[in-house]
């Protein structure tokens, strides 16, 4: 018999948190569940833990793959899934015991393609938490027009309403497969953001509840800071271009989009000053950013930003590259 939901968990060296994660899924008030644990080439005891769960609970399936990243792991999980719905959980997080029962009930009752709840971000290093807030009407079915107005437009804004995330949603499996959309294996950052932009552009109906039923764990403060990558600007630029290419222009808030892009490439430049010791390489990387036409274009509008960022945008749009570079160098010292 078809399970109600297939829950896909990509696992890479997660032995410290894995049991709490998997137990929270297996102890759901909904019994009719399939749990697909995808080992992404772990080198710790994760493999052993996964095999133990497979032996003691026939709802558990285990996939092993060479280290290929979470997107590939999730895509492989989707291929194996047999549930009416698909959900995702990260291996260092855990879920409330009623999460899938509540989401599936409201999805079934309203015959929707996607159902969503809120989530909590729990910061272990200072014992604080933050709750996502989608600001939508709970238990209302949103049609295509509603989705464009209330959800698609938020992908060009700075505030996160929970629409970007994979883990606080369930997706109708047959519908998801019909879209032919999968996780982008080339994106190391923001793969869930890009996946959900494409998904919501295809969605005809959607519903949400207000409860925070997913717990997203930040283990330490350093985990909040993304690893520096030489090509991070290319990733930001690629995301911007893809977003503009897929979302109708009338739904794009260009002020918000440009502001976010300025903060993104500015953060990259400041990090480059701090991380790249070879001055020749550092200057070359920064010059690529400051002379990029998308960067110059994003600075043309008078945006609601702090004074020092306004100064930067003036320097960039006037193509005073060396002066802008000097300003960023000062910021990198002061920051």
C-alpha cells in the first residue's frame, strides 16, 4: 500500500544529531510514512546508525552514494520515493510529532499541490530562537493568481517568509514529478531557494498553517557564516539572472532586488579583502565585480540604504572603480 508521505533525509557526517532527527520522524503521530535516508559518502559513524534504523524499522530505506552534495542526495531520494507526498528533513534538525499529520490532513482536505507550516530557528550557542512568519491567511487555498501576488513577489525581497525552504513543506509527489523540476546539483548555496522559485511558478494551488512544526538547528555561531568561495559572486550573479529570467517583470520588486544584490556583492568584496592574501588575485576578483554591468545597473537607482553604501553605489555607477575599491578596503578593516 502506498505510504502517505516519503521523507527524504540527506546525511553527511551527522552522527551527533542523526538519532534525534530520525527518531522525530519515526515517532510522528502519522504512522503511514516512508523514511529515505541518503548517505552522502559519510566518513563517521553515520553509516552504522543508518543501517541500525533500517534493521529495526521496515519504514526506513537507506541509499548510499559517493559524496555528491545534498542536492544529488535529495534528487536520488525523490527517485526512490513512493509516498503520496514528499517531505524533506535535514539531518541535524528535528520535527514536531504532529507535523506530517497536520500538513497531510490539510493537503488532502483541500486537494493542493503544496502545503507549508512555519519553522523555528534554534540557536544553540546563545539559547535564542526565531520563528518564521509567512504572513498569509492560514487554511486558505491560494490559487495561481494569489500565489503570484503573495508568494512569487517575495522571492525578490530581502525578508524570508519561509517560502525559500524545502523542509517546512510537503509536495504532492505525482505533481512534483510532472514538473520535471529537481534540485540543482551545481548550486552549493541557495539550491532550495532556486528549487522553490521554479516550483511556485508551476503551482496552481497552495495552502499553509501558522504552527511552527519544524526545528532548524544552528549548532554554533560559525555555522551562520557561509564558507568563503572565490566564485561566490558568480553564484549571486547567476541567482539574480535566473530569477529575472523566470519571474514576470511586473512581479519583480527591483528596488528590493537591487538592494539585496548590492549587499551580497559588497559582502563578497569585504570577505575577499579579508580572506585572499595574494594581492594580485584579490584585485582581479574585486575588479570583476566592480566592472560587471549587472553591478553597475543595480547601483543606478537611489536606494534606501545606509550612507556608506549610498556612497559606494555612487562610486560604482560613475565607474570610479579604484576609489570604490579603496572604500571597500576601509570597510573590511572597520568591519
